[in-house]
């Protein structure tokens, strides 16, 4: 009787192991097929000589997913891919982003964009996205700052829908001031912290003695003069 029970238990164990193995194989095959579709989608937009999706490929992609190439969602997609070079996606970056979005077709990618935007807008992610947006625009080797005109365009794209008034006044100030021709990362991130923390437009809790970039001290002073 004991031998029969042992054999029965052994059969059950083997059956469970087989089922687990089959499940693993099935999941592995599905994952492999998904990656193949992701790769095929990449190659449909990639430039054959460079092996990357270049600006022209991105424009074609934007057309297919019905999004303007200047839309912030494309910057969000680049953030999801951890893309390093502005206007270009490598195969590895593409794989990383689309696998995370579970998008192996154009239609799935199009449907994933609203959820991606929600993901980026979460405070825990947005700070990283905001810093990424600046770094993504550093197109030259060893470049550490961005010209005023480009910064204004980036502010409009990244923060315009969130802090409309602050962005409008800050852009106005940047365009008329003469002390700064470029903006660095510290000034860029400082403005986002400013929008988050400082009462606007009365600046009641702004303390110039704290570690704010001088640019923002000047901006607040300019705003107060403007209000008098």
C-alpha cells in the first residue's frame, strides 16, 4: 500500500513538473514571438545603412500612430526607451521601450500612449522625465547648457500644460534679460522645484537666502517690479 502511495505521489509530482515546464515553454515562445514582432516593427522604420530609426523614421512612426513629431508624447516615448541621442532610436532602446509598453504592433503602441502619459505625469516619474528632457536636448559632445530659445520651446512642451502662468512669465523674462544666453541643468531643475514649492504670483514663501539659482532670484525680483 505504501509503495502504491509513493508511486502515486511520484506521478503527481512528475505531472506538476511537466505542467510547469510546459507553461514555461509556452510563455518563453510567446515572449520570443513578441520580441520578433517588436524587431520587425523596428526594421520597418529603421534606416538600413545606420541600423537606427532616424528623424525621418520617427516622422513616419508619428504619422502611423497619428501624433505630431513635436508632441510631448514622443519625448515621453524616448524617456521610456531611455533613448540617448535626440532624434534616433537604437534597436536595444526600441526593444526596452516597446516590451515595457507591451506594444508589438503600431496599433498597440498607439493605444499605449495615453497610459504612458499617465505614468510620466506621476510625481515620482515626472521629476526624472523633466531632467531627462534637458539631457536629451544636449546634442553635442560635452555640451552642458541649452540656448534660451530652445529652453523656451522645451519649457512649453514639458511644463506648459502643468504650470501655464509660471512658464509664460518665465519665458517672457528669459527673452528680455541679458545676463544669460544659455541655461544649465541646475537652473532647469531649479525652475521645476520653484513651480512646485513657491506660491505664485505673490512669492510669499520665496526666500532668496535659500539655495535657489541666481537666475530665479532675478526672475522673482523682475516679477515683483512688474507687479508694482
